[in-house]
C-alpha cells in the first residue's frame, strides 16, 4: 500500500534497498490487483443473511483514495431482512462535509427489470447505502430494502461502486 514519500537529508547515502522501498515498492502497490474483502450487510430493522448467496467486495487504496466495488447475488437461502440496507466499506471515509457518490445497478430476480441508482457514503463512516427509484412509476429515490425497489429473491443481483477519501 502506498505511503508518503521519504524526506531526503543532505549527505544521505542512497542504497538499493532504500530506492526499492521508495520507488519500486510504491509503484508495485499502485499496480497490484485489487484487494478482496467481505463487506458487512445490515438493515435498519432486521439484518439480512446471505445464506447460499454471495457477497463480495474489492478495493484499491492509493494513498487515501479508495476505489471500491461490492457485488451481491441472492441465493435460495438468502433472507432479506427488513429496513434500509447498509454495506460496510473497508475504511472509514474522511471526516469532512463531503458525501461520496457512486453508481449502483440492481437486476431483479424474476421481473427482468434493471434498476439504476446511486451508492452513497457520508463523511466519517463506513456505511454505504444504495438508493433506487421507488417504483417504475415513482422516480423518487429510496434506500434499497427487502421489497424495494422490488421484492428480492434468489438471483437478485446488486453491483455498486464508489470512490472516496479515507480518514487515514
């Protein structure tokens, strides 16, 4: 993972090990594959359980910039809980007045509908929400939940991404 550059001192002897650490290793961390993690998935009233579905996350952190993607596919034994969903980011966002927005795409399990929405991460938090239109006729946004924007079942697929500044 990248870190701040070294402050060089006049007369300092530069070694191969120091150059490798300061240049090669920094560049390798930028070019490395993304890191996988398992994001937490919670709901405001009753938490969902992934069961035999899949919930995966990946991120790339360069300095304090985090690029993040989450993929959720419901399975036959997934229970969808109750209340607005939240997904956990791997690092807390910076404590500023900025909310970070990304994209979200939900493919319904049986309807064939695809919903396009937003992923949002507020300041000083790890909690990401996905918002979608309330229905095909009501385009106001609402946080994703067990029955919104449609009733989820095996095969429901959520993909979201966001880029944000981490607190550290």
